[in-house]
């Protein structure tokens, strides 16, 4: 039966809560997004099937970030040749989330929705890419990237396939996005080097099979609505489950004037000057949060120099 290691808990929204099966070499995590999902959802309106997949990927990314050893940025991207070109979700410092979708063919997407095509069908054939960029304080460490084919009919199945092929760690994921709330649960066997119990491989497989069989009884509404401790009690009443202190999740964009300037620096000086001559200034909008960065003639003149002014406007 679950018990909490913390006597106080924040409101049961926009939080991640990790847990351990005390007598088994299995760990897990719960994630629930409200305001964080509302911010991503409100930044750009998508058709319902795209919105649902993006919510699921955003929630899954928070879950995956909770089991990554290193601090930094975890990015999960699903790309394909279907009417939905790409989904991308990012989690920085295990708490700051942002996400976006790219639609290739709106008409085909609407036709697919009318024919009840669902899940990852709208992505078509493609890839799942997970990138980890460690934060070393004064610099970003060398990125680790894993790429596998986009398999499975759902975001959860696609990510489970990633772990089966790339990490070879038994992992199951349950996700549910509806309206203003998105939630999910992850169950994963501990890697052998992190195991706490001297259980043989067969026992480990049997334990994982039993736990995931119980977890498969969860419904989408239970994921979204039940408090974490109550949900785990419902699913694993006869198991000793220890809940860790909940951690906050929030929408946060990593865009900045300096990063936008770096993008301009990659463009030819003549091209920038031509835009200034025609438009009067250069305006670049972040597609994640819609912050607008403006660069005038003085800024553009300094873009390719070693130093650039920092007094530009952000709206």
C-alpha cells in the first residue's frame, strides 16, 4: 500500500511525483499538467488530434526527464511523412516544459479526423528522437541522442519502443490528454546496476509483468483526476509503494534575445540589410511563447561583430 515520504503536498496539479516499489526493482512516476499544458495549448491552436498527441508527448517528456540521471534539457521529437510533420516537447531541469507541433497538410489532417484515424497515424512513417543536453553550469555538455523508428499506434507505444530498442530497459507508459488536463504514468524496471534486491532475471521479469498487468487497468479519467496516492493505492493495493516528494512542473520558454541574435548571425549581412531597408526593422517571434524580438539598423550592423548591444525590445 502506498505511503508518502512527505507530510505536506502542493495542490495536485502541475506536478511530478516519483515512486518506488520497495520490495521490487521497479520505479515509477506520475505527471499531471494543468496550467503548464494550458500555456502550451494556448500558444497556438491545433486540431484536436494534434492537440491530444502534443499533450501526451509533453506529459511523457516530463516523465522521462524524471528518470534521467543528469541535469539539463531533455527533448523528445516525433517526425513523420504524414499530414502531421512533427511533434516536439522539451523539459529543462526536470521542471520547465514547452512543446510545439508542425502540420504539413491541414486538409489531409482534417480528412483523417473525419475518417476516425487516430493515434500516431497522422504522423505516418517516421522516427522518434530523444536528445539529452547536460547542463554543466558554465556550459552545455556534449549531447546524447537516440533515434529509433516511429512504431506503435500511440505516443506511449512509440516511446516504449524506443526503450525496448535503444535502452533495452523494460518500460511502460500510460498517457491521457483531454481538454485542459494531461496526465501520465511511467513504470520502469531498474537497470541491473541500480537493483536493490538480489532477484534473478526470471523473478525480475515476473515482477514487472505483474505490476504492468495491474497498471493496465488504469483509465484515462483516473490518470487525469485521481490524486497520486489514491491512484497508486487503487492500482497496487498489495504492494509496498513509497512516494517521493512532489516536484513542480511549469511552462517556461528558453528563447532569448541572444539566441535570436545567433539565428540572425547565421544569415548573410547583405540579406539582413535588405530586410531592414524594406521593413525598417527585423521582427522575430518565438513560436513557443510568441515573444517578439526586434532588431533595428544598429543591431543588424552589430550582429556579425564580436559584441552586440543588449538594449533591444522584447514584447
